[in-house]
C-alpha cells in the first residue's frame, strides 16, 4: 500500500482550494505528479465559508468541507497503487 505523505495532502489541498475558489459546490477532478507518483482525485464537495478580516480587508475562508463523493488514485510507472488517503486529513489542510 502506498502511504500518502503530507506533501501530497498539501498539493491536493492547494489544487482543490484553487479549483473551488469561493464556490460552495465543486465537482470535478484534479491531477498532479509528486516525484514519481501520479495523483488523481475525483471529488464532489460542499464548502461552507465564513468571512474573515485581514490587513487588506475581508475575505472568505473555508469553515467546513463536506464530501459527497471522492476517489483518490495513485499511479507509479503507470500502475495504480492502493493508497491510504484520508479525506479527514485533507480537510485539516484546507479548513482555516
């Protein structure tokens, strides 16, 4: 089994956050390569936001992320590897 490391969670969180933007609903896929591992996430989520204050004014942050459906696939040398991806860990990289 392929053990998902924190850098993959970080990359997944960043790409998912970028794809969602300020929207409350996202359904799609994100893909990237981390060293020798190709990663693909198919996901449908509801995002709940709250307003936050910053030095440059107000902005929205994700307050909760509720998965409707998700799949996380890892491939090494073109072969899919079972992995231990945990959506709860991903949430901890996204929720402010």
